C-alpha cells in the first residue's frame, strides 16, 4: 500500500517534485504494482489531454460568423 496520492504522482510526472520525493516515488513504483497502475493511468490521461482538438466543420464556422454579422447589422 502506497502513501502517495494522485497529486503526488501528477507532480512527479510534471517534474515538480524534489530529488528526495523523486527517489521515494521511484522506489515505491518498483515495489507497488497498484501505484504503477495508477501512474500509468495518469500518463495515459495526460497524453489524451495533450492531443489537439478537432477543428469544427467550415459550415459551423460560417454559421457563427454570419450570425455575428447579422447581430451587428441589426444592432442586437
């Protein structure tokens, strides 16, 4: 059973922990499979967040621009 929280693991993944904390987390990762599983899930989540978002269809962008133009023209 590990004493590290998800916050500790996130700080570790973003390299915001001290050298002492790094060593403690790395030692715990060598021994605790559930901690390794947690850090793997966090790594996968981070990868998903870093993927670029899909662009909207051109039709949607044009609809928004037309709506904005009409609103300005009518003074609404």
